[in-house]
């Protein structure tokens, strides 16, 4: 099952009790998945074209709760996967027309509206319900790795409304126009998780957050491992250079403090210079150890010049 299907299943299980939220959810469904038909006698009808059985059941139940009679049909897409699609057909009798006007799907003259009136999404709970309807009707989500969320709208005006509704709840969506429709979308895992939580899909939001935490932890571990590997490599290379210097001089001829550090390097070729500094008696700082190694280098170079 895809992430989109899991999201629709979770959203379809949510049934708001307040009528204002039911109206907002219906509005989101109509603007995302509604297709309007003008019959031969001038009658207007609508069908909701949905991608999953769960979304179709939720839309069917919602319409019945609000007093709209509808008929559920299925068909197969012409695409290669021949996936099943679900359509809810409803004639606009006086009761249905009144309800869809209340939801901001049609005007008083029965003309389809690109976006509902402000009062439909005036409350925070209604904004979440509107986004839930839009996700059920025309949402797609990929992830949790490299997440990408799209909300489909019939035109750019509808996509801009989705972005405005999300923005009022602190979630940023971008808008893009396609050949036959428009979308509001997000690619940030944090923004997508916030939007899912706003629509009521808490499990989906937690899944994205969990993946983000695991990915960040793994990335940090990889960075630390790479840094440790680089440090070890630098320590080994520095120790090899220091051993080459020591081979070019007579240990017994060196000053006492220089001879002590050189002898420690010969006995402990894998230790860092800082660790060697701690083994001196008395212990010295890493800077002092660097200074002594620099003196050793100058002694070795002077001996070569005399030769």
C-alpha cells in the first residue's frame, strides 16, 4: 500500500460531529474532486472522482449524513496500471443545491465556484476539515524518504486558497499551475507533518517525524564516523613523519626533553601527539609537544646539511 493510500485510509476514518466541519470537508472534496455536468434538460449534476475505496466510503457517508442522495460507481483508468477509480454521482435537486451553496461549491445561480466563501473556512477546525476533504479528494503523498505532498485544485485560484488556509494555521504551501489543473504542494518534511496533523492524520505525521529523527541521527553518526576516520588518518600520517625524523638522528645525542618525546614516539607509534604529551614526565601540553617535535625536525635537517 502506498503512503497516499495509507493517508487516505486514516483520513477516511475521521468523522467530525460539528456541522460546520462537515460542510467544510464537503467543500474541500467538491473543489478537489468535483466534476460538473449539465444535463440535456438544463439540470446540473456533480460527481466526485476519487482514487480509493476508503475516500469513496467517507464521501458517500458524508453526503448521506447531510441529506444528499448519491450513487456510487467504479471504473478502471485507461493508464497502464488500470487502477480502480470511484465516482459518486448526485443530481442537484433543491436540497442538494442548497447544501452545495452552503458549502461554497456552487453560486446562487448554480454556477461552480473556484473557491468557497470565507465563512466556510473561518474557524480553525473548519480549515482542518477543508484540508482533509482536499486530501481525500485530490491529495497525493510520497515518502517518508524525500517526502512530497500535493493537493490538487481545478485552477490556480483554488490552489491559492489551499495555500492561504494552510498559512493561517502556520503551514507553508507553494502553488504551481499545470496544463489541466493547479496544485498546492510542500517538500519539507516538517511542513508536511504539520499539515497532516492539522487535517487529523496524526499517525502519518508521526511516521514522517520519526523518519526525520532517524535520518538525522544516522546522518550525525555518519558525520562523526567520517570525522573519526579522518582524525585517525591524520594521526597515523603525522606519526609516520615523526618516526622518519627520529630515524635520521642519534637518540642519545638529543637533549633530554627532546629524547624523551622521541623515545615515546618510537614505543607508541599509534598514539596522537596529544596522548604522547600526557605520557611525558611531568606531563606537558600538546603545544609543548609540537614545539619539541619542531626542534627535533630542525636538528634532523641540520644534521643532513652537515653531511
